[in-house]
């Protein structure tokens, strides 16, 4: 199964580093389909409330437009997409910037209407209405994204609701524990399955004082606490990692996947979400995957 973004040529891009070259350009290095890449983009203006518009935590996709240029799409915290040109050569990036500046300086043709400047409330644009309860759940999905960045892409999630529908729950397990992409994980007596409930808030897995930890720090702590799960989840599954990156964009905007662990649900249109339309189902299990417990 392929998704629209894949058919349009986009691929998940995992950012490793963002370096300021000068006051005009960033150098981005990262990985796409297990290939290391580096390129240059025009420096982004920092938002006063969100200093790291572009970092290792960013959800990014890359589209190859020629041998020397790409399109880089980054999903900002409030669900707002940002797409910029990226260049393999710094000289090409500088030339493109000069051309843009020259174009902006050209006077409008006679009779041509001048574009209106519409003020945007950027504080609202970057701030979906999220509660502390939501933010703890978001951090759990962000942690999963970080696990994938660290090379544990075979770790999958199963999001569902408690029987009372009062609490959102999340289970982590390696792909080998799933009979199908949409079923709860099974097997190994629970040793390969970790679980979270929103009732725990900022105390997942019995941890304390994690509210100020980054998703990367949480991922490292997860690996230490669940070493067997981590070992079984180590390896590449780029289609699933890309799917989870897209899901995280929805979750960061307050849309949580809602499945029930007891009883069948309708999945013909995708994952039911806490609000809005459904989200595409996860990719198939790896070809070598078996359904044995």
C-alpha cells in the first residue's frame, strides 16, 4: 500500500543536524532511505514562542526535484506545513536567493493589482488548544518518533481507548508481536510489550520528573527500561517510520487515533480519530514477518 505523499515523490527525512552557515543559510544533514544527505536552505526566521522551528525533532519529508535540488517539507508544532527549496551546493542556494530578491524588487506592471498584506496571528497559528493531559500523550508519540530516529523502526504502536472510553492508551511492541498492522500486540508474556495510559499523565511506566525531558531523553530511558523490546525492535522499516511521522503531525494538532481493544471497529476508511476524519492505516508488516506468537 502506498500513500498519496509517497506517490507524489515525498520520502521521510530524518534530520541529524542543523548548522547555521551564516546569517542567510542553514546546512541540514540527515538520512533518507538509509542514505546520508546534506543540503542548504535559506535561514528560517525564528518564531518568538518556538525557537527550534528546525531541529532533530522536526517531522520532515524530502522530495528530489533534480540532481542538485530538493523540496524540504517540515510540519511545525501547530500542524502548519512549511516547504522550502533545498540545494546540494551552497553556491546554488546563494544564487537562488539573489534571484528571489531581484524579483521582489521589480515594480508591478501597469494596472497590476498590488498583493494585500494580511496580518496573521502567529501565536494562535502555532498553538492548538491542548491540555496538559494531551501534551503528555503527545510526548509519548514523539518519543516513538525518536526511537525510530535512533534506529528502532521495528517498534510499532497500538493506540486504543480504555473500556470506559475515559482514557487514551498506547502499547509499544516489535513488529513480530503483531498478527496484522491493526491488531493489538501479542506474545512473549508481556516482556516485549510496554503500555501507557493517559491516567498516568506525566508518570509513564512509573517514571517521575519527566515533564521537562525531551522526547530524545525519554526514548533513551525507554530503551534502558525495556531492553528486550528495544533489541527486538531494532532495524529499519522506513514505510512505517514515515507513517508514524505523519501521524505525529496529526497528534501534535490534538487529533488522537482511537481504537478499542475489545470489540471490532470499522477500519475501511482508516483509523478513527478523536476528531475530524480518519487517518490512513499503518503499512503492512515487514515481508519476513510471521504471525506466530
